[in-house]
């Protein structure tokens, strides 16, 4: 059973007024990341700060030294 809800003209007018005042997303790059959960299959990495970027680069360097990947596929697997 579906309940039909009636909306008054006053509510409709208020909704339209509020909709016109909306400016939309301010930071488009931030909005683009809304659906990301863990980033495992991300096409690009987003770091919180420069320290986090350095830690990631150090990890990649350590893994590269340890496994010595050959070719593009090996490097992609490391990253």
C-alpha cells in the first residue's frame, strides 16, 4: 500500500526558493572523491599531506629494491 503525501503550495514555493539559493559544490576535486571507499583500484592517488606522499614513495622504493621488477607490468604490480 502506497501512501500519497500531499504538499501544499507554500511548501512547494519554499522548496523552489531554497533550490535557487543553492550554489552547488564549492570544491569539485573534493566532490569527485565522495564515492571512494579505500582507493585500492584508484586511477590516481590522493595524499593527505606531503609526509604521507613521502612514506608512499619510500614504500615503493623499498618494494622495488626487494622484488626488482622487470618491465612495465612488474612496476605496475609494485605500485
